[in-house]
């Protein structure tokens, strides 16, 4: 949720953000009007309640012969207070409804526009130059017997798969490498719930335009999470957290679920866009004035992981219209996929400023002793999709795949996955 103080003091900043996002600018004017109505209703309620309190003292001190008249007046005043309270509550609800539709205010410098309007920040690494016809990750998965898409579809339908033998071990090695790096950087490891309540899912901003991407269990009123970010954002809901020693950081390991609604015909081959996958997510709470510096740190940790996996990649500054409702800025790190001749997203990191924490009521105590809304940030450190880039970039002419050196300690020192090798 956006800051009410900003709405009142600088609505033009919010309108500019909405324009940059290609979003509905009129919501800002609706919010201004709703705020004025709510403040007027609240003032009327508070004035009547003050009058009621003062009248109550008169009743208590009045002579017996005057009490009946004063009590009757008190009853009438009580009814007016009750009606004013209801009106103020209704006005606040109307204001909240509008506020929850307005997306987070973007950070200065974020590119304007949609999905294709990103800015390339840097390219790192050398793209492989094969002297043989490169196989895609699906062909490699079959040749090495590490990915079984046919049986995944037989068991669960399209966009499901089995990771098998070295494929399963490679994913676990990747996740453990990421977890070890996160813990060394000061993150607390968490294995998170993958079912969450509606108020937590809504609080993180995932029940907006992309709600149809989420699996919902109506009998239980629970949502399956598409990232542990949701559980991690809700972890300190309605709490005051201690940030006196710096950011509070968590690394959440979870299975993730996405319906991929509206993606028919996109990335149907292989495991780039699937309904279920594993992911290790970094999540930080910090004071708002430290959020941009923390964002840079999250991105640096992501790049370290990409470099450990010896992958050529680029970093892009995502355009405002492709941020999602919660992010004020997002950087994507995209690895080179040789058989597609393009970069594909492996990680993203978002600075959500105070947007999520305000919805979830996560606060911290400042140096002055007063409470304020914390900032939240997130960033993926490893996920199943990385196997696509690892297999394709490290393939060899005979169909084998070289294991990046950083992953070998997690695989018993193995250096190569051979065709048809079995764990």
C-alpha cells in the first residue's frame, strides 16, 4: 500500500509512477477524494465522541431532577456517535479499497514502459562457441537420463516433469550451494510453508492483475505460493522487528507452484516454464533509507551465484510496467541459453520499499524510539530453471555435461555427467 502522507503531500509523484507503469492514473484522484471523505467522517465521529464524554460527566454530576432529561439526551447522542463511527469505518474501507489498487511508487531512474523497455545494465562472461551442433536442455536431459518430461506429463499433465538421477542431484547441489552462500552472507535459513492465508497473499501484492497465476484451494481458503517471498514477507506480520544491528535477512527454501495462466504456447518445451519447481529466495527487512543499498547487495549475491555456476549472463533494469504491483525497482539477471540464442531470466531482485510491510503491518523502532514501517526486498538465489542454462552452456561434443567446479563438492567430486549415467 502506498504511503498516505505521500498521497496528501505529493500526489503528482504517485501519478507519475502510475504513468510510468502504464497503469491507471485516475486511481490517485479517487484516493484523494476518498481520503478527504474519510478524514471528514473521522473528524465528525471524534467531535461527537468528545461531546458524548463531556455530556457523560454532566449526567454524573447532575441533580436527580435533571438526570432524566440528561440521560435521554445522552441516549440520543450515543445513537449519533454510533452512526458516525459506522460512517467513518465505511469511509475508511472505501479508501483502503482504492489504495490497495494503486501500485508501488517506482524509484527514480526506473525505465518507463512495458516488458520490452528494459535497460541492459551490463553483460558478464563469455558465451560458449561450440564446434559441434549444440543440443537443447531437453535433448541433453534425455541423453543423460536426467529429465523425464514424458512421465511427468503422464502423471500430472503438461508442464510437469521428473528430475532423475544426476538431474535430481544437480538441483540439490545447486540449492545447497546457494544456501551455503546465503548463510555465509548472514541469512537465516528457513524452509517455509507453501500454503498461506488470503490476507498474507494479498499483503505481498500477488492478488492483483496476476491472481490467475496462483493455485487456490477454496475449501481451505489457502493459496499455494509461487515463491517463498510470500511466507517470508508474512513472517513478521503485525510485529515490531529489531533492525538495530542491520537488515534482518532470511533465505527461504520451498517448492513453488504457478498456474502459468495465459502462457499457452510459450516455452512449452522443457522446464523453462513449469507448474512446480524448487527455489531458494533471499528476503530482507531494513529501514527504508537503506533499501537501495540492500538492493545492490542482493544483486551482487545473485551475480556471485551465476559466476560460481560459470554462466554468461546480463543484468537488466526492468521497466516500470513490468515490475509487478509491489516492486519499486527490479533487476533481472538473465543467463545465456545457447540453443535459443538469447538471454533468459534466471533470477530477479526487487526493492518493494514499504509497500508490502505497510499492508502486513511490519514495523521497526528507529533511533528516536518511534515505530516506522520497514522496507522489504527479495531476490532469487537458485531455482530449477538454472538447470537449463547449466546443461546447455557446459555441454560437450559427446553429449556429456561438465559440472561447474563450485558444484562438485556437493556431488562427490564428480566433474562430468556422462550420457546415460545413473546415480
